């Protein structure tokens, strides 16, 4: 439990929230401190201004009537004892006059202003000493001729107490803000950690080999919900890859077993003592053909692996796709004629794209091979190159063969997938996988859809295979 609590306190969420709370409390303290300083300064400036006015008034009386006029003014101002002004006139001999009993030994500032604590007499009279209270006075000492000293002050105790309460409030508010911030940090961090723990638990189960669990989502669109979505998508991808690997392994074993068995039987036949030389040579030639078939399968697998690893991206250059389409049209037109097929090509010139010429040729060749292989005699194959309305460059091969059902079109681009009606045809089930990988390398899109239907006595709905690629940006200069 203690380790769990210590781990919680070390979480980034808690530290970030605590830091935010501390910054908020500090900013609140600074702002309220500025308000306190401004209020305290205003009180002092007001007291100094009022005392300054009173000093000028007494100075005018002294200039007009001398020290006697000052005494009279002080007596008039202190009669009744209800004024906030405090006066003390000190005779050179030490006698005093005013509502202050003495002047403390305080050092005045450069303007002669002093601030000290005095004891105000009780409201009921001077005999009630127990009820006297300490109060703060701020004033100014004035040196008069003939050795007289005059103090004029203003009681600022109420304002000072108000400022003090304001300071205490500021400190309390800052402490409260910090405490609430910490509490909010604990609350938010615990929720954050609980959600993160669920994701970590899923990761641990996946690491242990269980690919079924998925990270929980609350569908709020926040960071953790987005992380859970990406994590689940990654697990879906991993699970699909694992399933594909198992399927690939089974398919490799199935597809390699036939040529290997055939090769063994032919080699065994060639070793028979009663076989003549011609029969042995024919058996060895067929075994070599089987070996070539196996090598072709392995080479296709290696090509797929290199493409999926991105090894061919470095050879992508600016090229004219019309050259590739024209070369393939020239190559496959006689092939189609030999198989009794009609071949047409429609090639739009003046286009430009970024690609690997060899890979693009291989992809189109694989598509054309399938079209020729599965289109019955009397059918038609068409190769097109055009720019689509969306500004993409599209290669397409259309045939009038049996086509591919909708439910199987996503499957046939996977490794070693061969439909039932193609088992009698030669092949490894890797051709369309290579086309899909080449499309991915070029940031393109490979699609299979229904063809033009029965044409000139064709034998099926046909198939249209298209490869779409982005146009190349304009050349600079």
C-alpha cells in the first residue's frame, strides 16, 4: 500500500497538477500582495497629506501670533478628546501641552515623519487605566524657534488594523488556493492513474501473449481516450498480422508441399536403375522447373518483405508513366493474341509522377498476367492510363474474365490467398500482394471492382484493377 501511494506521488499528472497549484497560489499571492502594498501606501500617503496640511495651518498661526497662537490652537483642537489628531508641544524646560503625554525616542525619517504606538485614554476618563488600548499614530516633528518642539500626528490604527487583516486574508487565501490545488491535483491524478493502470494492465496481458483484451475508452476525445483508441488499433493490427503469419505459414506449407513432392518423385524416378537416359533427363528437367517455381515463391516473399520494410523508397524519382504503360502494352499485345484475346490500350501523355520504374512495371505486369491468365479465349483485356477528376494518375487493367466476388476482393491482396477457381492455375498467391505493397510504397491505392460485363461473347462479369498515385509537384525553375 505504501509503495502504491509512493508511486502515485511520483506520477507526472500529480507533479504537473501540484506545480500548477503552486503557480496559481504564487500568482494569487503576488496579485493580492500588490493590492495590499497599494492599499497600505494609500493609507500612509493620506495620513502624511493630512498631517502636512495641519503642519501648514499651525505654521501660519505661529507666523501670525507666535507660540501663544499655537498653544491656543492646540487647546481648541484637543478639547473633548474625540479628535483623531494628536498634538504635543514641548517647552524647552520639558513641560508639555496636548493630548499626548510624551514623545517616544523614535528616529524620524528624512522628512521628519515618525510612527509609533501610544495608549489612548479610555472614553470614560483618565481614571480607567485598565481600559486603555495601544494604538498607532503617524505624524511629523517640527522644530520651532526658542527651543520648542511640536509633534502633530494622526491616529491610523483603524486603517492599519484593516491593512493587517487584509494581509492575513491574503496569506490565508494563498494557502487555501494551494491546498485546494493540491486536493484537485490528487483527485485528478488518481483518476488519471486509474485509467492509465487499465491501459498498462492490457499491455501486460498482451505482453504475456493474450491478444484479446482492449484498452477501455470513455469516448470523451481526451488524450487518454485517444491513446486507448490508438492502442486498440495497434492491437487490432498486431492481431491481424499474427493471424496473417499463421495463415502464411499454413499457405507456405501447403503451396510448397506440392512442388517438393513432385520434385522428389521425379528425382526418385530418375534414380531408378531401369530408367533410360532420356527419361532421367526429362525427370531432371522437370525437377529443375519445380526448383525454379520454389525459387520464384521465395523471391516473391523476399520482395514483399523489402517493400514492407521501405527499402525501395530511395529509388523513387520523377518519371513519365506513359512510358511504362506503352512498354507493357507493346509486351502484352502479342501475348494476348497468342491466347486468343483482344488487347487495347488507352494512354494519356504528358503526365508526371514520383515512382520506381521497375516496381511500377512489376505491379502492372502482375495485374496483366492475372488478366491474361483468367480471361477465356475470345475475351478482351484493356490497359488504360489517365488523370482522374481528383487529379490522381490512374493505371487500370480491365478484362472480361470471371471476376472476383465482392466478399473476396479484400482477401486476394493478402499473401498466399488463392480462390477456389484459381487452384488449377499456376501461381503462388503472391502477385496481388506485391501489387498492394508497391502501391503502399508509392502512397497510392490499389482497388478491385467489377469489370464491364459480358463483352463480345465473354465468359464473366469481368474485373477492373486500378492503381492510383498522386501527381508529381511542378518542377522548380
